C-alpha cells in the first residue's frame, strides 16, 4: 500500500470510529427501554463503554478478527449494535482465514442468542433478527471484499492490456523505421556495388544519400527508444503523442523512391478534406510499407500511388506491376509484420484494409479511412 493510500485508509477508519462512537454514546444516553446488556441500564456506563469500544475500529484492517471479538464483548456488556455491525463487516472484508471469519460470526450469533434468552426469554422473532444482523454483516463484508478483488483484477488487466498495446505500437514504429530506411540504404549500397566505375560526383551523391538515410533512421530510432527510458516514462505518458508524418509527406516519400530509379507515379484526386492525425499517419505508413515491399520483392516494377478524397472517406492505394528487373542476389529478410501492422493501424484509425496479389503478378495494397468529424 502506498503512503497516500495508507493515509486515506487511516483517515477513513478514524472518521468511522468517531461516527460509531458518537452514535453509541448518543444511543446510550437516550436509552429508556428494558436493559439487555450485562452491565445494566446505567446510561453513563453504557455511553463510556460504547464510546471507548468504538475506537477498536482503528485496527479493523490489521486485526479484523480481534476487533470483531472485542466488539462482540462490548456489545454484550453495554449494548453497542452499530459497533457490532461495523466490526463484523470488517471481519468479512479483511479476515484472512475463512475459518476464523466463520468462528467470529458463530460467536456473535451465540452471544446474541444468549442475550435474547437472558433478557427476553424464548423470543423467536427477536432471535431471528439478531442472527440475520450478525450473519448479514459478515456476508456483506465478504461480498465487498470480492467486489474489491474483482475491481483490482480488472484494473491490473487493463494495465497489462495497455502495456501490450504500447509494446505493439513500439514494434510497429520500429518496423516502419528499420524496414523503410534500411531498405533504402541497401538499395543505394547495391547501386554503388554494381556501378563502381561511375564518376566521382555520382558516387559522392549516393554516399550522401546513404549517410542521410542512416542518420534519419538513427534519429527516429532514438525517439522511439526514449519511450522505453524509465526516467522519461512519466513525461512521455503525459505528453501528447505525435502521430508522425501524414498526407503532406507522401509526395516527398514518393520522390525519394523515384530518385532511386523506381518507376513511380502519384495521383491525388478529389477535394482535400480534414483527416484525423491517426488516419493521416496510417495513410503515410501504407504508402511507405508498400513501396518498401516493391523494393524487396518486385525490383523494376512500375508503381502507382493513388490518394482519393470522397465526401465521406479517404482511399489510399498502392498498385505495382510484375517484377521486371534483376532480383537481388541476397534476399531481403522480412519480419512478416509489415502488412499485419498496417492492418492494425488502419483498424485503430476506424478504417478497412486489404492487400493481395493481382492476376498480372502484381500486388495491390488499399485502405479506406474515415474523415475527421
């Protein structure tokens, strides 16, 4: 238990003890009926006993069974029903042993029946009321304990689910950065490898592209890994999360692939409408992942990137033809998470996603995303 939780619990128990004590004292001082306790009808004695006995509730969390036993004794001596109910409820709520809880419940029932027999004779109605009072208080405590346990389990399950969601998000971001940037580095390095005799200016340009791509990948990876740093965990959790590049970055992305010799076209149609940040990020990642897969699996293929705005949706498509270039001598390793991650992104954005081969040995990736409300 944290310090703040312990402080709240202590304050609550103190308030409860004061309320029970005030009730017991007031009830004792205004008592006018037949005495049904061991010490008789002396109001002062009853008030002092009920008031002092109520402060046993301060220890109801640490020693619930002992507090319940003391309360049963106080009730038998000076008649403190409110204290008895509170103590039996606490025994059911905090008691660690079922047998002890059942034992103190049985003790309270026996004592109540003894009070009824001693002061009222064989009164079945009064006996049933007393038994129901004792048993009901214990059962209510047990039920409240089960409710608290279920609530804590739900909270822990929610935290675990949030941790899994965060791990999945980080895995998607890592995949996007590594797969995209490293694929570009491999393409540029491959161009240098097969063209060693090109002029120095071209070689310098390719080396600069590799260096720039690598630096960008390191910066993006550093931003993602900062989320995993314990010292920044709270700050990152409270800070607004940048959804990442969106629709405005797609032309530059397409251009970066075009500069590497890929035959690629970008078509944008319809009146541009506002789209949520999550949907924009999903659209960008769809184009990025699809173009990365073209580099990996369809060298030389012609690619069309289509972004269409409709009245109620945004559609993003990337369609490539069959591979017609020389395959890479060393196949690109794959995690198998690319298209799965895209599907998850689009689903989280409230859209639908499809991906599959075409009859001409090409491939099509498409998503429908909702517009901003």
